[in-house]
């Protein structure tokens, strides 16, 4: 088995959907997470606060400089993550497809460098 990271790409933190739309997305995510658990593919998932809530630590001259985030400015920021176990990339991409449909957002699927031990 291989671990895969499903990155939820949030296109704009100032333009979040209406509360009723967010509730529908939450319900679809609950179904998606339940399906992951039933398939034995669940490892972890969670949403993130906006990039404004981040703190960036940079090594600098033998010390660490701490600044308010975000580190990178861009049209899309990381909005949440889901870590899944899958036998191969095709299976991970299928989980990513389901995540994209549940969240209505772009999903980046990225393998971890080492296989899981189970």
C-alpha cells in the first residue's frame, strides 16, 4: 500500500460559498469520509483555516525568523488535506475524483515518497 495526499485547493478565501452550500458540501464530505473508512483507505483528513492564520518559520543565519503567513501568494491556497492508503495511483486518483465531486474544488493527488508498512 502507498500513502497519498489529497490536497484541497481553495481558490479564494474571501469568496466562500453561502452557509447552505457549505452545509451541502459538509454532508458530501461526511459520505466521502465514511466511504474511505469502510474501504480501509482512511488515514486522516481535515480542513484548514485561511492562509492569514498561518505562521512561517524560516531558517536564517543560524536562527529562525518567524513571520505571519502565508508563505506563497497565489490564486489558490491549500484549504484542506486528506491522506489515504491506496494500492496504486489509479486507485488514489479515484479517491481524488470523489473528493473533487464532494468539495467542488480542485484536488491535487500526490504520493508520499515511501510505501506504508501495512
